[in-house]
């Protein structure tokens, strides 16, 4: 790549961004100028994808969380002999504790930091605060995968109700969420997504949304991400 074709600002940007971070873009383009343009396009694409991810994660979280609230009240606490409350993140059944692992206490800690560090209105976290602090990885993990009777039980008894219009199998749903999860991590970590199959992940997002809301297409949520790709 000849230096004569590189303007000073491009050289400055290469150092500020770092040659290592620009390397994937340089491999895809003939000049440093084009590599920086591609880097900028990746930023725009990531921003568009993040808009769709925002809706996807909120809808998925609320859909599954709602069903787990209902299901948790049908579970008996062996220590007290009483049914668990609908606040499954505060009073989870044994199965939820097993399936979610450390995610529930980790979310509690994150929620506690958020609600007790406010300049005004400090308080202990509510169920909704903890739900908002749960990671996308949790929802991916509690869907029925291979050879886990507990996850299958949660699906059969509760989570399938979150997707009344689902036209794919539970395993395909789990794979769809997993694909979006990996794309979300790349976007969150500011990694290149120029070689990611973004269109396929938009289809996976539609799988979740169409399974929950049959009229999702009419909301127009995918317009910007689709145009960016």
C-alpha cells in the first residue's frame, strides 16, 4: 500500500484506531482510505443492528419473564410448604435456581448497585429491576437445548406460552436466540460485523418476535437494520 495514496488524516486515524483494529478492514479493501470507510460503515451497521437488538432483547425478556412469574407460583417451597411467589427472581423455585445458575444472584447485585446509587430515591431492587439486569445469555440458556430435562420441563409447562405464534421447533428457537446472542456480543464489544451474516440474525430476531406477536412486521422495527445491510 503506497504512502503516496495515504493522506495525513488517514495515517493519524490508523494510529488512533490502531493498526490491529483496522487489520480486518484492510484485508477487505485495496487502500487505507477504503479501509477507514469500511470501518465507518461497520459503525453505522452496528448502530442499526443495536436498534433491532434493543427491541429483540426487551420483548424476549418480558415474554419469558411473564410466563416464569405465572409458573413459579405453581411450585412448592419444600422448606416452608408454601407456594413460591410470582417474583421468581426474588423467590425462585429450585429448578429456576439450577437452570439459571449464578445469573440470578449476579443480576440481583447489578440491580442493587443501580437502585442504591441513585442520587435520589434509593431503595432495594424490585423484581422489575432485577429482570432488567438479566443478561441476554440467560434467556438463551434457559430455552430447551439438548438433553436437559429441567429446561424441557420449563418449556413444556411455561415458556411455550410466550410464543403462541411460533412456527419453528423449540430447538430452532434456541438456535435463533443463540445466533442473535453472538451477534449482540460482537456489537457490544465493538468488533467487526462486516463478515457476520447480519441478515440471517435479523431473520432470527423475526422468529422470536413473530412467535410472540403475529403483527410484528407491521411495527417497522427492521426497516433501518435492513437498509443498513
